[in-house]
């Protein structure tokens, strides 16, 4: 697991989620991803699958590539 990549992804995900006004609990209500899973992703404590990346992008109403667009 590339910790630096996960940290950048986590920071970007959290920023987009807050910008969109989406709460961590909204993921469970919409697509069954638990708040704790989102919290672990946003703190770079876990990795996710491409399927979950797509679900997260759908909930946030962004293209999956937007979640990976960080420097």
C-alpha cells in the first residue's frame, strides 16, 4: 500500500465531500458504504476497490477521475 498516495487521495476525497455538502452518513443511506468505511478512507487507514471508488463518485456526483485528480 502506498501511504503517500492514500493520504493524497484521502485529503482530496474529504475536500470534495465537504464542498458538495455530503455527510459521511449519506454514503450508507444512498449506497450502503458505512460511515466508518468512509472515515477510514478519509484518514488513509484503508484502501478501496474500484467498485467502491465508483460508488463514492456517484454519491458525490463527480467523475471517478476527479477523486484521483490531486498533486
